[in-house]
C-alpha cells in the first residue's frame, strides 16, 4: 500500500477522532482504513459486506443515476429509488397540460404503464482497482509536465483497454490526490430505465426554492424507476420485449427509523469537492466568481417566476430549468456565508504560513516546496480576472437560451459553404438540428427569454468594462445605448432561432445559399461573438494557468501530507463511488437556536399556504393526517417522520444516495445539505455540516397509503 494509505492507518491506530467524521472514502479501502472506526461508532456489518468483488455486496445495489445523481436498487425486480429532483427532468418531459404529472404525480399500477425515458441510463460499478504503479510507469521527476501527462495518458489507455477487452463493460481510470494516485473503475451501463412512480410536486418539492438547502425540511423528495434488460439479464436498448433486471443485490428496508446518536453511512457518487485548495482559490471562488453568478441567477429566477405564475404551460416548460438555476444559486449564497463564518480564508492562510516555514527548514524541502505558495498567488491573481470574465459569459450571455440554441447552427452554415463536404454530411446535420429543435421548442417561451436577454445585457454592461467583453457584442449594442429592452425586442423579432416555425422552415427547405440567413441572424451573430471571445481570448490563457496550477497542486498535496502526517487526508470527490459515515445528530445554527434531528407531518400542516403552490397540501395527505392513519410507517411515538439529519459528509451527486444504518439497511434517501453546511465542498465544519435525508418510512407511506401503490412496497424486502 502506498504512503497515503499508510499515513492514514498509522493515524487511525494512534488517535481517536471525535465524531462526526469528515471524508468521502473509497469503498475498496474501507477494510484497511475505516472499518475499525466505523465499528467503534456502532456499525455491525463488515467492510466486505459494503464492497466485495468475490461475493454480492451493497455496492451491487448502488447506481450512478443519469449524469449526476445516485440511485439504489430496492427490489429483486430492478426497482430503483432516487430523489424526485433527480428524476424531475424525466417527470417533466412526460408532462403536458393533459397529463400534468408534475402537479398530480404519476404511479404505474402495472408494468405496462411504466414509461420509457430515452437518453436516461444508470451505471453500476463492477469493480475498482488501484492502478497507480501502472499509470505512473515510466514517469520520472525530470520530465516536463507535457511529457508526464502524455506518458500517463498512454499508460491509462492501455489499462482501460485491457480491463474491458472481450466484455460489454466500460472502464475509466481516474486521478486521485491531484494525480498522485490512480484508480480503475470498471462499470456496466443500463439504457432502458422506466419511470414507475413520482409524488405530486407539492410533496416531492414541498417548500420549493424557499426551503431548498434549509433545515427543518418537510420534502418527500423521491421518485421510482425500474431497470429493464434483455432476456439474458444483460443491458439492452429499449425494447417492449425487455424484462425487469434481476440484480445481484438489493437493499433491505428498515422501518426502525433513525434516532440521535445512531450510526449511519451514505453510499453514493459525490460530484466535486475541493478541500485542499489554497487560500487564493477560495477567495477567487467566494469573493469574485460567486457574487456576479448569484446576482445574474437571481435576476433570471425573478423573470422565470413572473412568467411561470402567469401560465401553466410555462410552469411546466420551465420547472426543471428553474430548479437547475435556483439550486446552485442558493448553494452559492450559503457557501459564501459559511466561508465567512468559518473565517476559512484566514485559516487557509495560517496553514500556508506554517507550510512555508516548514518547507524552509531544510534545503531539500525548500527546493521542492518553497516556491509553491508564491506561485499559487501569481497564478490566481491572473486567473481571478479571467474567471470573472468567464462567469459573465456563462451566467449572463449563455443564460439566454436562444443564443445557445442559435450557435449550434454554425455547423450547418459551415457545412453548406464547405465545397469538400458532400450533401450527405449536410443532411446529417439537418437531421440532428431538427431533433434538437423539437426538444428545444417544447420547453421554450420566447417572451421570457427576450426578457432574460434584456436583463443579462443590462447587468453585464453595468458591471464590466467593455474592453473585457466580446467586441462584436459591444458593437451590436451601440445603436441601442442603454435601452436594453429595445435591443432585445429587435434581436428576437428578427431572429430565426426564437421562432419555431421559422427554424423549421429553414431546416425543411435548407439550401446551401441559406447559410447566409444563419450568418446574418442577430442572435447567431451575438452567440458567435461570445463563443469566439471565450475560445480566442479566455480559454487559451486559462488552460495554461490551469496546467501550471494543477502541477503545483499535485506537489502541494504531497507536501501537505508530509507536513501534517497525523491529519486525515481523504481524496476529493470526483463522481466516483464513495462512503461517508457519521451519526444522526442535531445542531445549533446560531445563538440560542437549536434544531432537533427530525421533522414530522405536523410541520407540513404548519407550513400550509393554499396561496403558494409549494405549500399546498394534497387533500388525501391531510385526511390521513387527521385520521392519524400512518399504518406500520409511524414512529414509535405515533408521529409520521418526514426527514432527518446526520453528520455524513456529502455533496452534489449524493442526491438520491441511500442512507444506511448499522446493519446496512436502508433508512433514508439523502437529498440535501443544510444551508449552514454548504461550504463543505471547500471546508468542512463538524459543528454545522449536516446531510438531510428523507425518512424511508415517509416514502413508503406516500407510496402505499396515499398513492395506493402498495404493490410496489410488496416487491421490497421490509424489515419491521
């Protein structure tokens, strides 16, 4: 085992860490690094019960859902559970004014009613393996960064090819500790995933954006899907002949609940954390990138709200978009507050000062580490300027939907003008654009987007010098002065790409001479200028700075581990399967305020507001509450528990992850963090960081007692 793992083992044997436990740990290494501590906290299963390649284990029930959530298999017939907000896009795409599943919910009462979802897949980990030695084979200290990367890339290509040769599996080698270690992940992907059930949004999104990232929470954030395979139980594209998947393992479900002090662990696919960044990076993110992004997203959300409140159709069209914009908007606000409260930048600076003093103590360390912090400062000073410009491009200009859509038509114009391209190539592009246009206009409202255009341009010109903006965009604004509404009206009224009929007419009757219609379109021209500015002025320099930064970060990571041999170093999250563990726990968010560890149905009744959709309560739910008809899903005190909090270290991507008890039984579904803990991607605070989970008993109660879909519960393995 390499030095990183050895340091952790020494630490765990000589120090007892106070609970809760920070970190997102590789399941492959739990037996060596974490099992003694997990058992001391109350875990009754073994590390091999969690991850094994020799027998079925819990890992065989954990899925990467789509591109950024987690799901778990909860029956031997391929039934899977994830968050409502993870399945929201699929629920929205199946919704219409005639079948508004967002509002009414959806429940398949038999297999024939389960709905296919083209483009949705789930991925199961087959195995992981430490391949550091092979990935770094032939890498020498005197290599340039470019030569080093080329050598590692070639090594990885060979490892991945060998791992899946003769199979239908996929393989990917991922770097850890900023390229100091490498692990191979062999996976199996299933492409026939069907919607089985989802509660109404006023359950699945109860509290809406107001309650998002907040505790106490009363959201029934879950949805159900099913994996289908061919008759050999192998992954297959959608076919009516496919059958439900028979998994190696599925999670048993406990009705015993979660009480304060109980051991819990989360098993899922956390997206990204950056715990080991220098102070300059944290300052760049919180002081320079987040503020304009928060402001621009806030303006878009206000516009979305205005139009969605006026039209049910627009509400359906923009529900998923609104959720996507709002989620990170509120997260950034909480992150900035948490970093300030923790005085995180100052703490990082103190660490760096100590590191520099340590590095200067010997000539060898000084030569290896002495210039890292000053070089970081130089890199981030310039990178900060460029990242602010990038933020305005992404959050401002590319927040305008029709501009993003219009830019895709540059391929068609280019192909039409290129004499070396044959007609078949052009027809292929037209077919692709037709398909894209159908999806785009299904969920598009031009008046809303036009208003976004005016607001984004007004903000951009108010907060940035024009010399830092795309030259073509600045030139286009001159005739309008500060009348951004008139500019928006003119651009949208003359553009092909804000109008479905005009777009389809162009594609259906396209001739090579029509390329000029694309190239003269006002929204296409603005989009081209924005992308050109990024690719020609921002990206090249940023990539060079990122390459220098990444090289330094790799060395800095080594130095930190040498400087702090007793510190627990876990790898940053990178969308690979991890385990985090802790205990059910309450917390004190501020002076004289105490939050207990669970919420109940009484809290939903208290929040009811018939005038606000997010706080409307389903009549059937109120009836069950009045009758206290909770069945076997009630807590021992007779209440209907909704959600609970624990000290498991989670981040984006952990949405939908199973929360498991000491016996490895499913007791909850992770769906959020508390607002006070949103800075945990950059710095973890054990006193404030809590993961928020749906109590599995409320999930089953909604399925069984409210929706009348008890046949789904009958599939599950229930432990009373």
